[in-house]
């Protein structure tokens, strides 16, 4: 498994942010595809990161989130992206493409629902509306009653 797959989505995004903001203050090669780095974080002292690209789970960071826990934190991800900037751009391109795809899917789905409603018969609409009013949340019912001036009638 690649390093990014071992990290949570949030850690990858924050790591990308750290990489972009150049939070890696020192980077040193310590072996084949292995690096040590200092990454400035929330505390005054930078965190010490050890990155093992070929064995992601061996990577370490002494921040409170990852210390002694074999977790791939944002500092490790930031170091990874600093060593492999192409991976960073690949991540960003894929992530934004996915988001756009997702938004497009949502839009198409909304369109589909609208289209369906526009073509419903009056009796079907009435039935659907009553169902929404009586089976939906109370605020929905109350709002309908208020908006249509029905308070006095019941
Ligand atoms: Zn960390």
C-alpha cells in the first residue's frame, strides 16, 4: 500500500497544505527512499519526521497525534510531498477532479428529481405533498401551515 492510502483523507489534505506552505524546514536523506525532516507545526519546536517511502508504516513523527502510534500524520505526508512533488500535484489534480465529478453527479441527480416532479400528475403531486407534510418533520408542516395562512382553520 502506498503512503497516501495509509493516511486519513484529512491528513493528506493538511499535509498537502503544509507542503504548499513550505513547512518542512530541514530535509535529509537517511537511506534508500528514507528521509528525516523537521516540520514546523503548532508547537514552537518543529516536529521530527522519519519518512520511509517503501515501508510507509515504518514512518514516524513525534507530534502528539502520531507519536508511537504508526499513524501517517500530516507532517509525514508533507514530507512525502516535499520529496515527491509530482505526487503532490497528482493528488491535488485527482482530488479536485473527483470533487468536480461529485458536484456534477449531484447536479444531475437534482435535475433528474426536478424533471420527475414536473411530469407528475396532479393527483400524484397531492398525494406526495400530503405524505411529506404528515410524515416529514414538524417544522415542515408548521411552515406549510404558516405560509398558506391556514392557522385559523384548525
Ligand atoms: Zn506528525
